[in-house]
C-alpha cells in the first residue's frame, strides 16, 4: 500500500457481486485502558543482517516506569518506504518471550513521508506476560520481506539503522501503551507529548425502542425455511463471481443446526478441482440500509477441509458493501474481514485481512483501499466487530483493536451485510479428489448509529439470548 492505495486484487469480487462473510461472539470483553502516568518504556533496536531481500529489525523493550506494564498493551511501529506495488510478509525468527506471543501487521501512516509510507506494527499477546519496572523483554528477532522475494531497498527507510549492530535506544521506532504514544518520534514530526486517545463509551448506548437494531441467531430449519426470506435474507444461487470461473452458488450447502444452546449457520464450499465441480456459498441481506454504527458476528474459520486434500485458495469472510455505480465512483463502500487459510492473492500461507474500500476500477484494475493484515492461523471461533462513525473505522478481533482506518474510507451510501466462502482459483490444490470446507456463523448484530465496544456487543447479545429472542430487525429502510 502506498498513501492508502492498494494494488491487491481480491478476485474483483465487489464489481461482480457483493460477496463476503461476517462473524462475532458473546464472550465478556473489556476495552484496552489508556497508559497510566507512571507507565513508560524505551525501545532498543539493532539491525540484524538478513541479506538483500529481507529487512531484519530486532528489538528489546525496557520498562523505564515505576509500575508493571502488561505487554498485551504495547505496540511498536517500524517505519519504511514501500517499493512500488509490493506487498510484504512478516516473520519472527526468535524471541525470549516466544514468537507465538508476538503479532506483526502492516499499515499506512496517517501522514506518509518520503521515508515512511508503510509501517510494521509489532504487538504482544496476553501470553507474553508483563514487564516489571526495570525489566526488559530480551531479544525480539523479526524480519520481513517482499512477498515476491525481490530485493529490498532499505536505504530510504525511516526506521532503518544500518550502523546499529548492537542494541541501543532508537527513537525512530515508536511505542504505545494502551494506544497512547510513550516513545519515539513519528516520521516528519517531533516527539509528541503523550495524550490519551478518545475514550470508549462508558456504557452501552441503546437506540430508541423500535428502531435501529438487526440481530439474528440463525435459528432456521434449513435453506428452504420461509423465515429466511421473511427476515430479509437471500441465500445466493446461480453463477457469477467472485471466485473460480464456472463455479455455482449452492443454496443447499447452507445449513443450520444446534451447537449446544445456540443455533449455528454453516457455509460449505466444495470442489473436485474444476470450475464446473465447484460449489460456493453466500448469504446476504436483501436491503441496503446499513451505514454508520456497529457490526458484529461470531465466526468460526477453518484451516483444513472437512474431507479431501487441503491447500485450496479459500476466502472465508464477513463484509458490508454497496454497489459500484461506475468505475472509480467515489460513493462506493466495502468493509471486509477476510481469512485466507491457505494463502492466495500472492500470499503463501494463512493471512487475515481487514480492508476498507474507497473505490476501484475493474478493467484495467485499479483499487483505492486501506488494509491491515496478520499472518498467522485464525482457525476456530472468533468475535469480529467493526465500528463506523463520522471520523473512523475500527476493526476488533476477539475484543482487541486489530485495525483503525482513515476517514477517507467512510461510507457515503448505505450497504448490505454479507457472509460468504469461495475459492479464489484452483492453483493452490490441483487434485481432482473431492474436498469440502466449512465456515460457521453463530449470530450477526448491527446497531444503527451507535459505536459499541466489544464488551457492550457481548452484553447485548447475551441479553437477546437470555430473553429467547432469536431475531429482531428494527433498522429503518434507507
């Protein structure tokens, strides 16, 4: 991505059809607290030699404050200038706290400069523990490379320090605690005075009774249940993109069943290695009436097929979208959670994307979007939340902020809500042995014009289930 323009070509899915899936859940979650006044850290950096085709930023983080700092609240940003048209892949070689307790995602600075139009954001999971006053993380040995393995030019990268062959304080890497910057100098600016980020709502903000909420627990008997259409959903059939040519959308592959006390919708996608044998699945709202507010669902992603050989370039997704009225039309909008368990779009392995779209042109391809990605397995159930207000788009994964995208990508027109599962191509697995993949959805929630925290979402879903309410749609037509 360069200055918010991405050249990732996601199957031209939006021009052809609104197609992607959503998920979210009901675990009690809490918002991240802001950094306390006595919390402070320093970042030490050294350049690890990794050859001409990889960057190797190594770090240690030291607690210079007077109280313990949970590492799950700490994020580092290493800034660099992206090569034209390049995408990047993150890796952790070794860390004292364990590579499994580290995350790496790529993003775009709010104010790109000639030396910094991308950053690698490094975070820690709760399993990394805390830093006592005076303690450090020990080595965090990371690297990243172009996804096509072409040579990197690091000479104009803001955070790159070729002379840093031993660890030392490095202010060209920034650090935040709970979203508040406490270390480093952002590209093109002075070291900021730490100021708390905007507070989250202190409690659930409930719309007036009788309007503004869509909730569905997916308590249906099967794909022919007349209540599905009565509740404003369509299960897609026929042909057309996105995905493999000659594939069809199979309503019979969308099923409903009880798992414990909850109803679960399953989307099954199958293939025998040819377009004609490929059956994809999609469920979407008929109405385009959703715009600002909170979108949430609980989704189960899968890394492996339920039967047959693995390896297909599969997309499991949740998104909200409207139609492209003309190439590069500025009133287009789309917001995606997309999980690729076997790679695709130039990725070799698991990757989760959140993408906010401004517009695109199908032919010749040109896209304007902002995306954040994480390259690790997300198999299993996950709580997904997207909030949209008049200033920001925020994506949450399992109660933690995953991405924050710019105001330029906010929607101008209402959208529909979609779940789908489809194949990008047949290049990942060339076998003709039949195989099938399943994505599951527990529920979906939209609250119009209200920004809820993940904890508030969970409380609202729990309230519906306590009262036995399986469906409500009080969102007015647009």
